[in-house]
C-alpha cells in the first residue's frame, strides 16, 4: 500500500520583475515512525516583452506631444 504525502504549512511564492519562485514543504511517512521531509522548489523566468506596456507607450506619446 503506497504511503501518501501530506502538506506541511503552505506554499510560499515570490515574484520579482520577470522571475517567480514557489517553494512547497511536504512530510512523507516512511517505514516505522520515521518521516521524510521534502522541499520542492520551482522557478519561472519570463522573457521580456517585445513592446513596452500600454501605459508606458501612452506616457511616451504624451511626453512627445507636449515637448513639441
């Protein structure tokens, strides 16, 4: 009979710029009264967009309009 893992606490997520990281802690029972502690991490890196965000484009347009 396979043993099941149980979530210990909750996941933590950090987002900074174009990077995100998630860490989850699990406790997995083993034979006897021993428990195995597992730490699972996942990191995502997002590519830079080809165009600036719409609000930045509008700000640049307004700046160019008022400078002329």
